C-alpha cells in the first residue's frame, strides 16, 4: 500500500550533515520525496512509497541520526508524485 509521511525533526539537526545523510539513506530504499532545512531550525522529510519501505527508511534515519534528534513529529499526508528523493533548499 502506498503511503506518504511528513516528518519534522528538531534538535541539533542543521549544520551536521543531516540532509546529506538522509539522502544517502534514502538511496537504499524504494522511497521518493525530499529533505530540507526549515527556518525554525528543524528539518523536514517527506517520504513516499510502499508503507514498509517508508517505515524502514524513517527507522534507518532515526537510528543513524538519533543522537542529534531531540524531538520528531510524524503525520500521514496526501502523496505527491515525486520522481526521486532529493535535497531541497
């Protein structure tokens, strides 16, 4: 089943390679979407794909970057058509 998740990470998540690491992790999963820095100092991830792939991808991000994440909020959102997983500015 296709799903799309919107995740907002807070903590020490800017200026530490969070976006690049997230993009590299995404390359190992069948997910599309994006990662970008937010003006509030957080990082936003939108991930779309089969529910198991999206869940595994987000778990891998949390595992790899967990020491930098203080808080995360996640919500289901309507899926847009993404052709890849990219870093947005």
